[in-house]
């Protein structure tokens, strides 16, 4: 499902209403169209925009994450397009099937005017698309995919910008280390998630000297009922790999079983969304995030993000959309180092393969000392048994 659509959000538009059914948006004429008469917009532009693409997994279990991350990227491109060097952002949707992935790879192979990939979401698609592009010999920079798996670090064409799953789990386990935790239950929200993520998770368990046991949700599972079922047979600490709705229902099931379990969830879970879904307060949740707090951070980039989000959408700030925004800002800073003419696909690939660093409005991206990711930043929030948020 590959589309290029033009849309002009105006005051009062909700992001999910706007994104539902959208396949793509040439932002140079889209997001900014409503404000085209602003004096700040009346700047000379180059005649030809840089064409970039975002791969989005719009399957049922991934569409919420993909849309959040895409929102942040679109905001970054909207901000960039208020200057004089416009981008055209093309969204290429995949539905989780191999035919849709093959079609996306074919599109990128045949359309050389797409200069780079940016912000592929979610993780399963990021890993599968990188492997497919490498296999088919499609040489294109893949900047800021949503991928915490360390396998994303092995391809020189891929630039992971945010902390790895290992970094996140190490941070989450700090407070549990004193309890002598040696076993962890890994809960996958689907068989496909397990197939895509288990190799990296098992490697991670070996590195952290943890014994892992896998629990895979059956197709169509009621996560509350399933959570109650597995709670009696699981380790005290459970690592959940899935989205916010499934996590909320899982905790409700664990609570109904009367079991004391700690549930660790990584950055795929959006905290504001989770809180709206009423997770069980009696189940302590440890949530890691790979960007600063989108609601309270005073970094200039985060302040800009909040202002643009308020201007363009009726949405609360979230970690996922902030991450998408920072990925877009980073890519724009690197591209901005070229001369006026839009760089080619080969030029951008060479530039990003050099792993350039950048200060993205206070958020540091650095590949110094042979770092394989642009940032190792991890913050932690704990939802305690009495319903308080700590951290």
C-alpha cells in the first residue's frame, strides 16, 4: 500500500483522524499549506525538494507505534520546510506480510529519486527491510529506524540513533539487582514478534547472565485472561515486548491471579497511552524510555517539539513522537551540511556511513569511540503498586 498524498491540517485536527488512511504526505506542500501566508514562510526555496521515504508497519499490532513515530518525523520535516531547503516525505506502508515488504523494496530499487530512508517503524519491519535491502543490493541510507535490537547495528547502511534493548534492560534491572534476579520471563505479544525478536533477546540474556523463559500470546488472545493463566508459571520478573493496550490488559490479568510480578517494558510502550488504559495498580511496572521526558524537558529541541505539536495537532507529547522528531532533526542537520543542490542517494549513504555526530537541540547524537548507536540515553519510570509514578 504505497501512496503519496497531500494534506493540510488545520486547527482542531486530531492526529489519529488525520493519519488514519494516509499513506504518505509531501510535506513541503502539505503540513505547511495552512500557514503558507505567514511572513516566516515567505522565504526563497530551492526548486527541487529532497525526496525521502519512511517505511511504516500498519499491521494491527504495530500501527499505533508507527503512527506515533511518524507524527514526530512529520513535525520535524514541517519545521525544516519553513526554511529554504524543502523535503518531500513519502510514506510507504507495509501490512506485515512478505508481499508488502517485497513491494516496498521493489519501489526503493526502482525509484532512485528517493534519496534515503528515515524513521522506519516498527522494529520488525526495520529489521526485515534492512535485511531485504541488503540481500537485493539496494544501497540506501536507513537513518533512525525504530529498532532496539542489536542486529540493527550490524549493517553499515543503518544508523540506529537510540539506546539498544540491552541498554534499556540494564537500566531497568539496576533496581532489581539487589533482589538477586537470575530468571526473567520474556512475554511476546505474538508469534511473529517472537520470530523477529527472539534471536536478539536470547543473545541479550546470555550477555546479562540471565536465564530466559519465553511466553508467546496465542493469536487473538485476550491478554487479561492469558496474563492470569501464565502468571502462576512465570518468573517474578517479566519482560514484555509489545504495545500499550496489550501491556495494560496483561497487568490486569496478572493482578486478577493474585500474583506478585514485576513487569519490565521497554520504549515501545507509550506512557501517556498506557495510563489512559488503566493498567493494574497492584502490578509494579518498570518502563524505560530512550529520549528525554517530552512533557518536562527543557532541551531546546524538546521545547520546539512541544510547540509544533501544539500548533499542528491535538495530541499530548509522547516519547515515541519525540523520538521521531529527533530522528528527523538529526537527519536534517547532516543533510544541511551539503551544498544547495539536494544530495544524491549515493552521497547521502556515504555521508551517513561516516557516522556523523550532531547536537540536536541539546540531545546528543555521537558515534565516537566506535559507538554503534547514536545515543545510549535511557530514562526509567516506575509505576508503583499504589499507583504513583517514580522517575
